[in-house]
C-alpha cells in the first residue's frame, strides 16, 4: 500500500501567523515611540527658545515708559522746557467685572466717550490705556472711584513754563514724547533718553498677578545761547510792530557778532507749545530760519563790501548816478530819486540803486557771485534748528543780462533772516563770518559735551569792515536809518523794502517785506539785530515799519547788557512798558481819535508820482520793482500829477483800505482794529497824490 503526505491543518496555519503579527505590532510601537521622542526632542531642544518666548508673550505684556526728557535752559539757566511727573490711567480688562458700568463711570471723569471706552475693554484682555497723562484733578477723581481692574502708571509730561516765549525755537512734543518741532525735534536723540519698561505677568485667564519695572535713562540737559530777557524784549517789540501795521507776520533776530551766538529769535505769529494743537500751522514755523525773502536794499552791503575789498573804489570816490537811470541789456532801471554825483558813502546813505549797480558792474558776475557765497548766502548756516532753508541763489551761468544789476540791489535773490544777520555780524566784528550757534552746552550730571567754539573765516579785511561800519553809521545818522537810532547809543545799519512775489509769479503792488538790520554800538558792537515784517498795511517801507522796532530792541537790550553809552547827546529813554501790554490793551491804547485838522496841515510830503506803478519809496529806502520780471518797460518818476478823489472807507477792513490807497498813490495812517469808523480827509475830497490819509478802525 502506498503512503501520501497529508495537507497542513488550519490550526497549524494560524499558529504560524502569530509571531509575524507580533513583530509588526512591536515594530509599530517602536516607531511610534521613536516619533514621540523625536517630537519631544524637537519641542524641548530645537524649538525650546522660540516656544518659551511665545509662552512669555502670551502671559506677559511689556509697556514702554517714556523716560524723563532733559531740561532746556537759556544761557542764564532759566528753564524753557522741563518734564513733570504725571499719572496715566490703564486697565486690565480681564479683571473688570462689568466693563460697560466701569466705562460709564470713567468716561465723564476723564472726558471720554463711554461707548469708545467700553469697546476698548472688549477688544483687549490683559492691558489697554484708558487715558495718558491726566491732570491731578482727574487722577484724584479716578482714585476715589476705586474701580477694580483700573490702575495708574507714573509718566512724565513736557511743560513749557514760559508758554509762548521762544516757542518756535524750543519746539513741542507729541503724545509719544517725541519732538515734533524746534530744538525738541533736532536734539531729540540727546534730550529724550532711554525708555523704561513695565512687565505685567498674567495667568491663563489673563489676570495680572505680578509686575516688574525697569527705570529708563533720563535725557541730557541743554543750555542754549538764548537769553530769556532779550528774547522777551524782541518778541514784545516785534509783536507791537506787526500789530501796529496789521502785518501777516515777521521775525527779529539778535546775535552776538563776536561769537556767532544767537541771543534771540522772535517770530510772529507765535503759539503756546503746551497747547500746540490749538495753533494754526503758520504759527508753528520758525521764520528766522525757514522764511526766504528778497532782502532789497539791505543786500547792497555785499556789492559795496566786495568793491572796497577789491580796491575798486573807496568811501570818498564820486560816482555819477546819471540822473537816476541806467540801462542794462536794453532795460532802463530808474532810481527812486534823480541823483547826480554821489560819494560811495552817500550811495549807501541814499540807497542809490544806480550807484550800487555801477559798483556791481565793476566787480563782474564771477567776483560778485564769489563774495555773495563768501558771505554765506545760498548755503545753510548749519545752526542746530530744524527746517533751515539755504535761500535762492543762481550761479552766474544762469543770470540774465540785467541780473548783475538786480542782484547788486537785492533782487533776484532769496535769503533767510539768519543769513543776513550773520553777514552783518561779519562787518561788526572786523570781517570774520562766524557759524551761527544756538546750543551752548549739553550735560548730564557732571559730564559735559560743550560744543567747540564757533569757527569763523575771514570774508573781508578789517580795514574794509571798518570803512563799512562808518558808512552804515552814516545811514543811521543822516540817511533812511534815522528812526533806528537808539537813545544813548550809536548804531549802524540799513533799511530795506522788497516787493513780494504773487502766486502768478509777478511782483506784487500791495505786499512788501519791510526790514532793517543794524549793529550797535558802532565802536565795539555788542549786538547785531534784524527786523523783517511781512506785508505791513498802512506803511510799507523799512524806515517807517522796521527801523523803530530795531530801535526799541536795541535800546532795551543794550541797557539790559549794561553796555556803556557812547552817544550821550541823545538822552536815554525809559524802557516802554507798552511793549509788555497784552495785545488787547495795545489795540485799545492805539484806537484813539484821529488828529485834528490843524495836525494834518503839512503832513503830506511833496507829491512824487509814479507813472507805471505805486507807491514810491521815500528817499533812500528801496527801489520798487515793476509788476513782472524781467520788466517790459522802464519806470518814470514824475514831479507833478493830477488830484485824486478820496474814497469812502466807511465799514471797510484795513487791508481793503490799504489796497485802495496804494492804487491811488495815497499814504495811509491806521489806528485801531476792526472796520473803519472815521477818516480824514473826508470822502470825496480831492487831494494830491502821496497825501496822508488818517483812518480809525473799531470793532
């Protein structure tokens, strides 16, 4: 019988599969454990730093606390800007049991909207500001409410103890304690310091349970070259001049010519930096460094100085002024008066355009341009103030055929007040142009960062500077600068009147810049002072508008500095208390009655009538430009003209009255403010051109 193999039974097959399944399961478990270990290694080792930082961000909040800013002092260590400690209110919304109720209680106390405050509580969990830098009264009332989840943080608030004094120079801050203007902006890195921090720790429900504070580093203190009292003198005198002539604004700069230090920069209009948000934008600008204007006759100094330095002339040389007319590139430029032979000194005293143009022609374009640049025009002075302009100056290859004449007499060029002051200071100190300086020292504790003394470079010789001082002194003694003579002191300087440019690009017939710049005393100058007033009404010439403001500033400043008097023939005057009166009082004091008829007799000067434009400057002040540049026709000065009829000015504002008088060639004398209530001569009266019209305004 043969034998055969029997097939494997099912039970045997199942037993053989058991080890293979166990191996698979074991392998899976091993891989799963390895994956977990790898993930743990990744989380605990590789991503540890990042995850720890994320965890800290979730349970911690860092609040930056502004540091205490350094104090700004004047040169006598009087504070102009300082920081005071104030409370800021913040909330931890997760701790507030009834956000809407708390919002309704806080809102009226802090002057906020309840809906907005409740929305903030809903949007944030661990922290939100309620109101920063609250007043003492507000902080007291919030504390009295004793609300859960409402806390206080100590911060600093900038305070300007002198309010609007030197406000454009000092500047102002935003809510984040960063400078937005003036020295607060330009010196922000030094004055601001290093911010502090507050670390709030919260639990899983965003409830604060711990806080840690790191104090910041306070900012550095700054001592300025400004003198608080001289600044006050300049501001009050400028404000009185601007208000008297209803001008749109102005600037006055006082500089020590021997060091370049700026003693005062006054601006009108001004503002209170404690409440700068309430001020119009034009009040925030520092006109001393940012306003570019044509200097007019004050710029004649450059051409005369260059001609003297190059030995092309001398103060006693006689120049034929050609009966007040000169032709350049087919264009005739006329003087304000028909001068014949004048010495170079008298060219400056009488402000003869023709005489100065002849000196400019002797120099030539390249040499004239060189001296303009040497005196600092066309470049920034690099003073520490922000927003400084470089002015307007084209190179000779872009000049027209008459540019050398126009620039010689102060047109076709734009300057800043600080540039002009620096140029005259160079004459005052013997020919050295110093860098303008407004920062005297920066210190923190006993560590000082005193800037190096201002560097200077010679622009003209001491001999030339001495001759120019004598010539400018003659302008004040017997020329257009007579109204600028300070009582008890000698002075030297120059008036200027320049037409402004209309938006159309043509020269305006109703808007001018009236200026005067000078130095005093002449022998040993202590100060250089510039006054420039923008768009005066009723009078437009530097001799009428700006020179008296210079006199007021010079008299008070020299007396304050205990400067020995060198001109005792003129009795010293008491400092006018009117300069310190509030604007309302000053307006009221000037809103008096018009003069009697006998006072008007002889008030009008001899009529001189312009045939192409009006008005005509008084002798020696400044030439007035035709309406467009280059002008299409010459301007003729006639000796006689027809009578004009005086308009009815009743109920008109000052500016309309001024424009009408200028159209008719009438001189205007305004008093008061508001609308016209009285005038002399009466309406419909026929008078010669250049007759003075007296007008009183009231509200």
